[in-house]
């Protein structure tokens, strides 16, 4: 537990914050002043989602959801379950899912389908990071902060065994 891994900086705090400002501006323009519900996917997206929400100029409402993939072994199973659901109804609303990273794509595929079933007017997806080499299902991601290689990433909300979420930059773990 006290063991520490070597972390290399991939994107500095400044770079990430500047990129989030750009994403916020693009999203604001796309929404054209309409209200949006930013859905933060806990826990990893918590830092990203709140910074992104601050950069959106349309009326913003926030909600939070937590998902889990259950299964045995290290590879996550493809069954996504909601561990903590939204507190609010999304029928008829513009929903922007803010996620830390898209890997296999199963989490965002599940959430997109679920939110459409609940009657969202529109479901947009914004991820801080995308690992395209790992994709197993196609998901229409509208906004990507950075496309990254298949390395284990920590910081800015992302964890390694629950550690390093609070790093203010995006880094890689050297195993
Ligand atoms: P997927 O797209 O359904 O495979 O799930 C993506 C989730 O896996 C993310 O929300 C993260 O919680 C986790 N994840 C994937 N890659 C990484 C990584 O490099 N570092 C930390 N968490 C990761
Ligand atoms: Mg996550």
C-alpha cells in the first residue's frame, strides 16, 4: 500500500486545463445556448467533468452516475451495471456524458443506450482521453481531449488501485 510507482507526466496541468477550455467552447457552440445536463461518470471523471462544466457557457445542470463491470479475472466483463444512478430525470434533455477515458467502449455504449431509453433529447459524449487501440465496440464519441496509446494512465481523476486520482496532471505509470 505504501509502495509508490514511478509516474511520468504526459500532459501538464496547464495543458489539460487549456484543452478543457477548448472543449467547453466547442460544446457551448454546438449547444447554441440550450441547457445541458452534464453527467459525470464517477469516480474517474469527477475532476474532468467539473472543470469542463465550468467552461460551458450554456445553462448547466450536473448529475452523477457510477458504473461497474462485474466479472472474474483482470479483464473487465462486458456486463455494465449501475452502482449509483442519476438523481434526476433526463427525459427531453440534452445530456453530455463526461467520462475520464474510453477504453473497450462498453461503459459508454451502455450509458448511451440507457440514456436514450430514458428519453434524452440528445446524448453527447465528451471524454478526456481515448485509447482507440483498446476499442471493442464502436461508440460515437463527440469530443476527445487527447488520443493516447495503450498505456496505463493516472492522474486528473484516473487511478491505479485507487491511488493518484488527485495528481493535477495526466501521467503514465511505469511498471
Ligand atoms: P471501458 O471503456 O468500458 O473499457 O471502461 C473505461 C473505464 O476503465 C474508465 O472509465 C476507467 O475507469 C477505466 N480505465 C481504462 N483505462 C484506464 C487507465 O489507463 N487508467 C485508469 N483507468 C482506466
Ligand atoms: Mg471511469
